[in-house]
């Protein structure tokens, strides 16, 4: 679906018995996480370069760099250097990270800013899913943030019928940041241990720490014996953050992203059919599905729309009414997200810029 397709073995979270690092302990890491070649450019959001030149005041990348706080932990580490070289050998992945993430990054950065969390974490979905909300791993991890079912339930993500909130952009982001915050506190403020636990589960990381302490060994992330996937997972994220932090130093190019919301949230009084809305609004159905992937074509509670399209939508309130016409009897209605308010369909809430 997205320009960065994925064959992923994502975060295992609460089910260490499913950890892919164990299953592929003797295989090279690059065989465990793979990205397909970019899809045709008609699947990619077109971004006006004039409004988002790298390094300019309007660049989201530039503002992200100002909120990076893990860079001191990335210098002179051989495992990070190896992953950086791996990424630099795949310039298409770097380009598509920006293009695929351009729908979601501004929102994610804003949510991280509200919590005063390192902005390097905004790049985690690039490693987890290639910014594809429909990505699914063999362990049934799903969405941008690759929640397995058990962890999704732990963080109140609904999963039933034709509705899976692990795909929902705002809800899954809230849950992922809740989980990362919990792990950060659980490991006494160590973000690298928190990231390792996001991949392997806190129990597995805690047990590795306990083993090292019993042997009189250091207990930092770099000293722990962890599954092969987790041994490379954190270095890959940190390597990607290095490239975003100083692309010119490494001779790489990032797709420009404007520092402005890509989508608005529109509150709905009744379910909307995305195929009908696409015909009425002129927004490609694929784009609506990438912004509203949880309900598989039906949306209830709130609708995410590209900013310009949402303005046209609000200027023509009958458009939602037409898209909300009931389907034939027997069709399931998608359950509302638990954090989605219900209001008149012409009401919209703009996702605020970070810090507002």
C-alpha cells in the first residue's frame, strides 16, 4: 500500500516466546528486517518543496533535530556505524521514509513534544513498519507501531470484527507513547533499555540485566545478551536518527516535509463510507484508507482528512451526509474509537502544531 512495503518481524512486546531473535538466532539480521523496492510514485504524497526545504524554518526535519536528545549516545559505537552503513547502501529507503512518513510525522512529533519525549522516537515507525499502518508481522503485530494483540489490549486498543484500533493513527500513537513512557520509567530513565524492551518485552530485558548483575557485568543496553533482532533494533533506530540529524555529513538526501499538519480530524455523528466519500470529495480512496485504516472502509466517531480536503468538506456539509448513507442491511458498522468524540458532522478539530 505505501511506497515502503514491508516484510516485518515487528515488536514482540509482551510475548517473549514469539521473539524472532530466538527463531532466527543463527541468521544475519538483514534477513530478518527487509524493505521492498519503492512502489510507483502515484502512491506517494506530493509535497511542495518550496514550503519545506531542508534546513529552512518550514522544515519538519529541522524542528525534529532541535528535539533530538539521544545523539550523544550514538557516537563511536560500532554497531550503530554498521547499521548506518546498511541504511546508506539503501538510499531508496531513506527517501521513502520521508515520503511515506509525511502523512503522519507532524502529528507524531507533536504528540512527543507534548510529553517532552526525545524526537528520535518519531522515527520508530520507520523501523517498525515503514510508516505503513497496514503492515503486519508473522507474530500478528499490526500498524505503524506494530502492536501484538496482547499489548494492544493492555493499552486499550480495540480489536474486534472489521475494526482494529492498532491501525488507527491517533489511538495507536497514544498507546505507543504510553508504552514507551512506561518502559522509560521501568528502566529508571534509560531510553535505550526502553527501546530494547519495546522490541523484546520488558521481561526479557529485565532478565538480561539480572544475569549480568549476578556475574558482575555492566547492565547497559550495549552489554546485555539479547535476541539478535533486538541487538540490532536499537542501533538501527539510532543510525537512522544520525542520518536525519546530519544528512549532508553523510551525503544523503531526505524527502522534504513541511512543518505543518497534514490532516485534520473531523468529528462524525454517524458512520461514513470511505469509497463514497472519495467519490464526493475528490480525495483518492487509497489516501482516505491510509489515514483511516482501522475500520477497513468504514469510519465512525472521527474522520482524518487531508487539510485542504477537510476545508472543502466543511464548506459542503451535505457531502458527509451523502457519504454516511447506510449500506445494505447486514453490513457491519465499525465500532467507534474509545477516544473519538461524537458531534455534528460539520464540526472539525484541527490537529494543533506541536507544543500548542
